[in-house]
C-alpha cells in the first residue's frame, strides 16, 4: 500500500512537471490518492485485528506467549500460597509477630492473585495497549484476589485442624500399642514368676 501510494505521488508529480495537469488538479488528485490510502489502511487494520483475535489465546499473540505470561504468574501464585500456608501453621512467640507475618504473606497472595487474574482477562486493543472490554473484568481484578486469599486461609486452617487431629489419633494408637506391650510384659513376668514358684514347689515335694 505504501509503495503504491508513493508511486502514485511520483506519477502525479511528473505530470505536474510536464505541465499535463495544473496545480489545482494536482492537489485534487493528491488528496484523492491520500484518501484511498487511508481507506485501504483502515481495512488492513481491520483485517489484521480480526486475524489477531481469531489466532490469539486470551489476548496473547501465540500459545507460547500465553504459556509464558500465564505460567510465570501462576508459579508466583503457587509460591505465595505455600509461603502463606507456612505462616499460618507456624507457632509464634507473640501475637504481634503472628500478625506481622500474616500481613506480609497475605500481601504476597493478593499481589500474585491480581496478576494471575490479569493474565486471564486482559485484552490488547487496536493500538497495542492493554484494555478490558467489559466492566466486570475490572471488578474481577479486585474481587478474585480477595476470594483466593479468603478461601486459601480457611482451607489451610481446616487442613491444619485435620492434620492435628490425625496426628493426635496416631499418637493415641501408638500410645495404646506401647501400653499394651508394657501390660503384656507385666503379664508375662507374673506368669513366669508363678511357673517358677510351681516348679520350685514340685521339686521340693519330689525331694521330700
């Protein structure tokens, strides 16, 4: 399109030099060529945008770029959730220390969850800028991180409760087994003493 436009400009200029057209016709033809180029360029941008929309994945120009953009943010979210989980399960010496680490770990989860959500809902407009097509996408950017943080907190707390109960059951089972073994040893000891006493009694009677 650019080559055709420049070629038309050149031919028009040569016609003006050869006095085949006057200056008024020159400007008229010049504006017509410019207008045709603008229309062709707009059609080109429309087709390009349509092709990009059909071949893109969630606004990414290729599947590789999607995996790269989505994967990095997903990895950051998983790491922040592991860190958040460790701070919930940890026992602290003071309440202030617990609140401090919970605030820090929560901020990590909120930030990574925001960018993770952003990687799923963002679009690219015609001039290459990030844009959101509908209002609920902007709302989702703020609601989703809060939902992820809240659900993770209750999940980890519930998981911690189940884990503690499971450990308590295991301790009780092993404690019962240990006590049973001790009782068994005590019973065997008493049985051994009785047998030994009976043997001594029978030996004395035989000697007598």
